[in-house]
């Protein structure tokens, strides 16, 4: 069974930067554990990067969330160093919450199972879940809830419930059957 790991916006501005979030910082070791497992088991890894330009405050998103963040080539735009794998990985830069580019990503298209985690559960993780699910309605998508963090714990939980109602398999990484995960 072919799998792909998609880590949404595990960037400095969502953890320790402009949109600092202690819950996101707490999720980083779980993400690292998943990344390590993926690297050891030949699972493709894709990071998305929320990517804005200097004119962020002039955009529609900037008008609704007037906190400059993830401006390309700034420290806050960079991936959190502790989750970067030692094996090869891909980066998908996206200008807003979700990405309509999933149909063009062969690692996702060819996968039987998509693993999803990252930040923020209630915005970018859920938007990417919905766009992947809309692109591939029969694909199994697992959301590792303990490897995500929302803007608030309440919004995190609400987003997990919505994704589950839209057929996401929402589980904790520690509950995932790693021993049998590579069986076809």
C-alpha cells in the first residue's frame, strides 16, 4: 500500500513566530515521530508552506487576519527545523489556506493512503483535507490529531469533528497500527 505524508505549514510563524501557538510547539515532537517513521518506511513526504508576499496586508486574507506571517524568505516562513527529515522531501508553496494543486502532485495521486498533520487544524489542515478529498474522493485520508494544532484548542476539536464527518480517519499517531501499516 503506497502512502504519502503531507505536513501542512509546520513553519516558524505558526509555532514560535508571528502567530505563536504553544499547542503547535507541543505537536512538533509527534510530527517528528511521524516524519522519522515515514523516512524509515519509504513513505513520500510533502511539506506545504504558507507563502505570502510583502503586500500580505493588502490581500483578502490580510484584511481578515491582519498579522503579517510566512512572508517568503523570512525566518517565520521557514520550516521548523526539528521536523525536517534526513531523507528527501518535497515542498509545496501555497498562497492561502488550501491548495488546488493536489491533482498535479504525483505522490498524492499515486498514493492509496494520505497522512495529514500540521497547523492550523481549523484553517489550513482542514482546507487541505477538503481539497485533497474533493480531488480524490475515494482516497483514504488519515488525520493525526495529536500532530495538529488549531488557533485554539476548541477550534482544533471542532475542525477534527468536521473532517471526521467528511470521512477523514481522525486518530492519534500513538494509536496508528504501525506494525501492520505496510501491508497491502
